C-alpha cells in the first residue's frame, strides 16, 4: 500500500528535488563567483583585503549551516523581510563562498610563483599575468576539489526545510505525516533521489576534470 | 505523472486561494504535518483547518496563501510578522496569548495517552515511576507533562521532545519511550491510519483551539476571521468540513469556552460582539 502511495507521490518528490537542485545551482554559482574574488583578494590583495577575506572565510566556515539558515531567515528578516528560498540561498551561498574561496586559493597558489615573475619579465602587467598565466592553469585544477563542494552543498539543501522551503526532504515528510508513519521507506526513496543526483553530478564533474587536464600534469590512470 | 502534476508540486507551499483580484494576499502559516488539521497529500494542502480557512476566505472575500513551516518555526514567524496568520490545530494557551492574538475558539481538545498496541502497561505505569514519555516539543502536551509530572517531586518520569508526533510515535514503537501524549484528534488519526497504538487514558483538558494573528492585529484580520468562523459554523459548512476528515468527531458549539487570559477575548470582540 505504501508503495502505491509513494508511486503516486513521485511527481511531488521530483518537484521537491527540482527545488533542491535550483537551490543548489544558486548556491554554487554565488559561491563560485564570490569565492574566486575572495581567493584573488586573499592571494594578491592589499593586506586589508587579505585580512578581511580571511576573516570572512573563517567566520562562515566556522558556523553550522543550520544556524546560518535560521540567522538569515529570522535574524536578517528582522530588518527586511526575506522569503524562505532567498534566505536559504543567502545562508548556503555565504558558506559556499567561504569554502570555494579555499579551493580557489589552493589552486592559485599551486601555480609556481616563478611563472608570474616570468610573465612580468616579458612585459605583462600583474593583472595580465593573473588572467593569462595563473588562472588558466589554476581553474583547470578546480573540478577535483570542487566535486566535494558540490556533494556537500547538495546535501545541505535538505536543511532549508526548517525555514519553509518545500524541497525534497519536506516533500518526503508530507508523505510520512499524511500516512502517519513509513519513515524508513519514505526516507529511503528520498535518500535514493539525493544519491542519484549526487552520483550523476559527480560523473559530470569527473568528466570535466579529465577534459580540462593540463597536458603533462594528467592524473595518470593505469600507470 | 504529467507535467501539470509536476507544476502543481512546484507551487505547493505557495498555492493561492480565495478570490483572484488585486487585493492584498495574506500569508497563512501552516504546519503541514498535522493531520487531520493540516497536511499535504499529492501536492495539495488538506485538513480541517485548511478547508475551513478556504471557506472563511471565500466568505469574507480574503486572499489567503498557505505557507508550510515546521512547527517550532510557526509561532516565532507569526510573532515577527513573517506570516500574517496561523492556520492549524493551534491550542489557546496563556504563553501564546502573550505573543499573539487568537480568533474565537472553534474547537476543544483533550489529550490522549497512547501506548504501543502490544504494550501491557496501563496509564499509571506509563505516567509514573521511571516511565519515559514522548511529546512534540513546544506543544501544550509537552508543557503539561513538564509541569504536572516532570517537575513534581516523587513522580519520576523522563520527557522526550520530538519535532512532530509521527516520530514521537515511531520512537515509542521501537520501545524507546513508554507512551506518547497527544491531542484526541491526532491520536484518533494514528489509530485510523492503522498504526499499532492504543489509547490507555484521556487527560480531560477542554483545551480550546483557534486561529491566530500577530499581537495587536496590525493587519486587521481578526474581525474577518471571527465573522467567517461564525458564518461557516452557522451555514453548516464547518460541520461538513470536520466530518470529511474526522467522521466521528462531535461538533462543539462555536465559540467554545473563551479563557479570560486572552486579550483578544475581551469585549468587544472584533467581528463577534457586533
């Protein structure tokens, strides 16, 4: 009987999954853009930029996601009203910015400093050296560590239900409460949906990683 | 599994009801995991409180949109004005009356003591002497057990709080608690859904339930709500709605007893006294 109910609810579970994926996409884009800016500020910026970047990153890596979500919805909402979805995007976006900045800082610093010196020696400006020499090499190293961020943010979207974002976990809870039970089977289906998205997403990222490999620095398969 | 269904699922939680016009839309907070009062089935809000609110909205020409939030978030969200009204099986209590204003009460509830169907224990065994009791955190039942059992010398019970009653009952069925105390409606809902639980006792509370708005009623909703409640009661729509979800429930006279600790029950009551 519960299987029949679950089958009837599949469109709603998929609807919830779609909300989760939208949330994930917003969060990862925010994290990518601001994380990259933050990393550049931390590596090349004036000391004041560097220190504020580090402070931002320490703060937002040090606060649990759930607390951030509640702070954004209720705390920020005190001054100007913010809907549940944008509040969740803001909270998880800040967190993702902090984490992604560390991914970008790592890959930027992995480019030998001698290359920047060499670029300057042939007449490039500092900005040119970063844009034409450092970033093209650094960004191609991102997919590996970035797959972790993708997975952890996907899972973090499930927390958004606490402020009223009706995503996959909440849709699962609807089935549980309207049937007054079946917790294990319903959440097993929910878990499977998260797993499939995670697995597919990671496959895409690994494929990108291989496509972007820097010749001569491949991850050496089978040797 | 059509695209239309998917579209409905996407907007669940933002479904708008009432007359379609340029007038202001009020956001009604619900906790959609509380059958028979409010829940979601196949993407649609259902339940006594939901259908009654739809009937009131139609009667009073209000635009109301439901927003689902977990129970612990609802009262803070209303107190902060993030939602305009609260539509669920909400008990009228002195603590809540401090932070929100209640409509005239439309229901009265008692609390039931649930045990696992195969439990040999009686109501004394499960409310005393080393027993562990489950209840929803922040619910009136939780407060009652705390005040009358936990804080009382010599009773010796442990109280566990849960996010909702489904998990509280689930935990009891795995044997981690001896009993769950919940409202009559919820208890009957578990039994009619075939959960292996039984009622071993009733705590007579005559607990009134009502809708709620922000303290001081800044959106001036109370008068419409009260008028709407009386109208749907008198037209018979209320009885029909209640019996759709709880066929055996006996209809109380509206308004039920109005506790004098509630400011919004002081004469003149907006929309009711006039």
